C-alpha cells in the first residue's frame, strides 16, 4: 500500500533526525532540527489519513526526498559540519510531501 511506504520513509527520516539531534552540540542547529522534526510529524499526521496515488511523480519525488534526508542525517552524525545540509534537505523533503498531499480529499478536512 502506497501510504505505508510514505509513512515508513517519514518515520525513518524522523528517527534519523532524532539521532542526529542527540549528537549535535550547537543549540541553534538543534533548534532548527527540532522544527524540521515537528514539520515532518505534521506531514505524517496528514499522510496517515490520505489515500495516495503511488503512480504519480509527486509520490516518487517525496519518496526520493525522504530517502535522501534519511541518508544525509545518518552521515551527518559522523560529520557535524553536514548538519546544515541536512536541515536544507529536510525542508526539501517536507515540501515534496506537502506537494503530494495537497488537495488530497479528506486531508484538508482534519486540519
């Protein structure tokens, strides 16, 4: 089911960002990571109730962006200088998921 794939990738990205948060010492970067985690959780809430079409370009773009975010967050744990790039990738992933779920019937009704 398509929702499970998006959900799983959102959860993976959130988990990696939480792990990155634990290794980061810069309070400003921690603040930014927390914001992105919160935004990903908001998208997850919307994805859970949506019926998504896995055949769309938006779906594939969202999957790719989430996988890229998860991989970059994992790498940034070893190289803290990459945290800013992870935050930028999180913004891109959030944008792709938002594009996917925009105008999905039923999603707007709960917000």
